[in-house]
C-alpha cells in the first residue's frame, strides 16, 4: 500500500510545478486541484514520516506559488526552492531545509 502512495507523491512532485507554470493561458491545472490531491493523500492512514515530509514540501510550494500571485516568477522561485530542498547546503539556506517542518500539515483543510 505504501508503494502506491510513494508513486503518487513522486508523480505530483514531477508534474505539479510545470502544470502550475502552464502557458500563456495560465496554469494547466490550478493550485486548488493540487491542494485537493495532496489533502486526499494526507487523509490516508499509515503514512510514513518521509511521505509526510514530501507532502509538506509540496504544500509549502503551493503556498509559495499562491503567495506570489501565480506569476511566472513564482514558478521559478518554486523550482529554486525545490532545488534548494533537494540539494541542502548548495544555497543560502544551508541545512535548515533538511528536516521536515509540519507547518503545512497542521493547517486547516478546506471544506469538502
């Protein structure tokens, strides 16, 4: 069962930022769609710590994207943030991004 969650999380991690970047017409799929997908995964029982951290990271990327007004610059920033998290120490944040911060996981979920 855990393997399917890992595959779903990996898929979302690969396609979410490009789908948000979209084209001149805007995002291919809006942030609300991705937030819903992530919250569906969070509703599952028996998620591992690594899975929770990955979901938290994706939710934080969505927050960043929405905070920046869904502009192309925000997509670039989200990519940079993702790269910084994948390669800690390479950027100015150092090792601060190497542990899971549950801020996004503790947020209130949107009504169904």
